[in-house]
C-alpha cells in the first residue's frame, strides 16, 4: 500500500490499515528525506513500529541523518542488504 501524503501515517488510511493487518515493521523509502520520509519515520517511531530505512532509496539522506535515525532505533541499510535484514528480523521473531 502506498500513502500519498507528506506523512504516510498522518491523516491517511494507512494509519488504520497497518494495525488492522498486525504490521509491526515498516520499510521506508521516498523522495526528499528532509520532508516526507523523515516525517513518516518520526510518526512511525512514535507508534512503536520497527523501522528499516533504505539509504539508497531515500533521496537527500546524508550520513549524519542516518546516524541520527539510528539513535531513535531505525535500522539503516542499503537496498542490497534489505532482504537479509528482513530475514534476520523474521528469524528473531521466531525465537
């Protein structure tokens, strides 16, 4: 599901859809990091989602931004690392 707003979880049906489907992990990509992706990440963090940001699929993200996001618990990976990270989280959930 895609959200077409500058904050994917604010004033969109996605904010209701994810809990109804028992989604616990969000993979964040997007354009212009300082605006839409950043707002979505902070909104999702406040809602206790496990977050993965795909560094090479978020335009405008800088190394300092990734460091700051790690500080709030976001996992930051490149697209070639994403599947491995999702598999790790799935295995962790089974323990």
